[in-house]
C-alpha cells in the first residue's frame, strides 16, 4: 500500500478509535494518524493470527473491512498504551 493510502487509513481509523474510546486523548492530527497506522498493523496482525493461526506482521488494507480491523486495532493500541503508561483518559 502506498504512503498516501497509509495516511488516509491512519486518519480514518485513528479518528474513529479516538471517538469510540472513552475519555479524552490528546495528540492532534499527527498522533491520530500514527495511532491509526499502528492500529492497522495491530488489527491486521491479530486478524491474520485468528484466521491462519500463525502470527505475521501484516496490515489492514484501504477497504471497509480494513478500516474496521484498523479501528479495532487502534482501540487495542490505545488500551495497551494507557495500561502500560498508567495514564487514564481525561473525562
């Protein structure tokens, strides 16, 4: 997938994940994009693991299913980040 598709997928998935996840997350547009791109890798890898049984570093594509997987991955990434850092979203 080319870099423009990564940016678009990152913006869409990151924005949806931040809207769904409870609390207030900072980061601006760059943080949202990075969160979505990380979510695409996390979601794509988890989807690959669940369907094939082997763990492979893959990413979600720019499609409706890919956006859904990337959003779920971004929510998981947000959860892990807040669990590891000890921070909580501001309510």
